[in-house]
C-alpha cells in the first residue's frame, strides 16, 4: 500500500469515524467531505454541519469530571508568577470577554486582531472570538508596528486586543505604543482592549481604548454567553505565514475541518492521558501554538502549560526547571530549542528531574539525529524523541511516527497520519520509486487544509490534479516513512544532481563543534550550481580557518564529492524568521556576492545578522574555498 493512492472511500470512512467520535455538532454534517482535488475544483468538509470551536474546548468539559481540572497552567517569566485556569474558570472568562466584544459591536464574521504576549488572556481571547464567530488573527508580539498594521489592514480587523507590554528575556517590551502606531494608520479598528501586564504607562485614546479587566468586571457583563452555531466552513482564524519564503502570506482556516484535524492529530500523535501536563513551547502566534496549545489539547480536555517569553531565559536551566516544576509529561518543541539546550550542556538537570517526561516531539525543521539522540538519553531511561511534520497551510501535523518507538534519530518524520494520502513525485508529477527524491504531495484533501486550498484557483499551481504540492522535497523508505530533504525553492542542482538542503546540513551538524548550519546553491560555471554553507560553531569554539579546514575533511568523509561545498563560511548567527526558521533566500544572495536587494525583511527576527555576514564574507578570514 506504501505510496499507492489511498482509496477515497477508505479515507472518507476514516474521517467520518473520527468526526463521529470527536465532534459535537449543533447540526450534524451530512457528508464528511465533498469534492476532491482530482474531481472537483472545490472541497467542502462536514457539509451542512454546524458547530462551535469554543464549545469543544470549554463547555463540553463542564458536564464531565473535568469541570475543576486545570485547563491552563501559566508560568510567567518570573518564577513566582503562576496562574491556573480550571475549565470552569476558563468558561466564565471566555464568556465575559465574548460579551464585552458583543457590547463593542463585534459579531459573526468581524475579524479581531490579537497582539498579546504569551499570557492566559491570549487563549481566552482566541476562544471568546470563536464563541461569537469572529475570526481571530494572532500577530506575534515580536512584530513591529508596520507588520501589525499590514496584517490589520489585510484582514480588515475591527477590534484589537493588546497589552501595555510584555516580558521577554528579562526586558519589558512596550506593546501598546506599537499598537498605537499601527492603529494611527488604520482607523477601521473601532475598539482596542488593553491587558495590564507590565504596568508600563500607556496612552489610552478615549472612545477607542479601554482596559481588558475593567471591561470584563463591568456590572452589565454576564459570565455566560450563548455560543454561535457556525457553519463548518466558516473561518475560525487567519494566520500570516512566512515559514517557507520569509514573506508574509495570509492563510485562512475554517471551523469544522480544522477542529477535526486538530483533535484527531493531537490524540493520535501525543496520546494525551487524563492527567498529562502537555507543554508545546511554540508561541501562540504560529500554527503550532493554535493547534497544539489551544484547539487540539483543550478540545480533548487536556492540561496545557503556557510559558511566557523565551523558554531558555536566563539560561537552559530555566527550561529544565519548568519541566521539573510542573512534572511535564509530553513536550512539543523545535530543533532550535533542542540544539540550544544541548549547547548549554553544563546546565543539565539530574535525570530524576526529568522522570515525568514520556514523549518529546519536534517540529518545524529537520532535527539532526545527534541532538534527538542526546535528548532521548537525558532522563536516565530512554524517552521517545520523535519528529513530526506540520505546516501552516496544513493546519496541523500530517506526518509522525506510527509509534513513539520510531525515533527522530532515524532521520525520518514517520509515516503520513491515518487519513492522509501522501506521495513523492518527480517534476512531471509521476510517482517516484522508494528512495527517490522529489516533491512531497498530499493527494487527497485532509480536514485541516487551509480554506484557500479548498477554493478554486486561489493558490494557483499549488493544488493541481495530482494533489496539494507542499513545496517540500522528500524521500520515502520501504516502510513508508518520509525523510524531509528541505524546501523545493532551496533545491541545489549540482551537475544535474538534485540536492535538498537537509542532508548537507545534517552532515555539518554531525560535527561536534557545529550547532547551526545552512546550505545554499550558488551559480557555478561548470556544474550549474555548487553548494555554499554557513556554519555556526559552539560558543566555546572559535570560528577560525582551522575549524573550517577540519570541517572540510569531516565533510569529505560524510558526503560525496559533488555535494562537498565550494565555500564554507562561519556565521556567528543565521538570518531567521521570528518563528525560528533559517531564511536561505537571503543566505543565497550573500553567498553569491550580492550585498543589497534583500527585499522585505519584516519577518526576520534580527535583520542585523545580514550586515555581520556580509562583513565576514568581505573580510574572508573565516571563509574558505575548497578546491575540488
Ligand atoms: O518545510 C517544512 C518545514 O516547515 C514548513 C512549514 O512551515 P510553517 O508553515 O512555518 O509551519 C511550521 C510548523 C511548525 C514545511 O513546509 N517543516 C515543518 N516540520 C518539519 C519541517 N522540515 C523538516 N522536518 C520537519 N519535522
């Protein structure tokens, strides 16, 4: 069956069973999915079904033994700041906020923008929006006024919920002044609620701004609010992704299909048990935060740990302390976090402190087998460390190991989840044999797919007769496990040999002195393209020519001659998006000798990295050319 087209009736049957088990609809759907990439240009999930996402995440648990269970445990950046919301408390606050929104004239279909740090009010706001049918768009609190403004405009937001400020790595970050600048330019936002977090002095614009907590405690605000019955295809939220390209693009997710995917993938991958503490470290501004800190685990009645700010501030010890303090059982994180923890090995906790960990999962980028294996051995007994594949457009995880015993150290993201029909195809869409490197395609609709992918022609070229092209390169093994090789746009073509970035980078990361690596293709007169690589050494290893020479022989052992980089350059840090992804598009320009024309840099976490890399390249001291 591996790689063969999954039959439509069996996929539909699978999702119908999942929907019956997991969804509580105010009006039952008539057909689990209508349409298919190959037959009709549009797809509709849970046809004629009606439901409400907030009801799934909160109300449903009130009539069960979970009413007084912790839904949210919030750890502030300062250790003594902890807040716990039971499901009952969450219900009351969500309803109060929903009533405040209605009082301000917000209703079905009005977009609400959320520009908050990682505080419980962020989850409350998402759920309050869901309750009244107002799609939300969470804008990561590290974004600038211009980025916020462009998002407000793009989704025509009618309300903004922000805070006076936030705490990040020990610093108090002003948010309200940033929000004010964005609002100055976009007057369609009629009201702005402000959560008090840092007690910074802020300007409040009369008639537009008010304090969140005062509004919620007003005498006319009830702690009950009827939930809107939403059509399954109504939008639940918008997100702006820059994951793949570094350029922001709006992705819309619907209510019914998305929720079905969130619930079923969360259950399948994390196997949440009633008393589990589940910690997904991603910011709520990304798809992982939406699906695996809110809609998935709360929909299943789990207990979610939310951590404010940077989980590794003031150091790695903090991360371990949080795991120990709350006895975290399931952890969902990113390779960058795992690598940073590994880098700071001195701060390791005693194995007993990690004895609660039963599953660690990684997402977002390839996790190098060395780092995954390292994490697996920390608790004094083997802890499964798995890799999972997720994408903003996908709504949730599409690939994960069938059992936790298939570790990330094998280099694969596991198999397509049940109900997902994937394939690896060549340029012309033909199925590749096992082991072939090609485009990663999802051949049949899945419930978490973005609304754009369900509509005709909106994302031209991405959905074709063959299915949805994820934009990734992959390879499939005999056991139908997938290895992700990088993005198609980052493909390097050396004398006709197509190389994904991931394998070259994994080889670089296998060197004990290297903690980050990025490979790009540059023009080469003889072979079309050649590989150029940037490496970040461990903090205690100087980035010298000697190190690069050493890497040269390391690579010669690991890679064939065609794959050997023609240039190696030390990089104190790499250009990354605010969600932590390396932006290879910019590295390609630097490697090719361009020193400008970098385009829109608003998604970058730290644009100053570019100047450093350009200067290093010009100086040429920590750069070598390998003569082949
Ligand atoms: O290239 C894949 C990579 O991240 C992309 C999706 O990025 P974004 O929409 O920002 O969503 C991030 C979700 C955490 C994918 O197209 N990616 C995601 N997971 C993995 C991965 N690459 C390699 N291994 C993974 N496990």
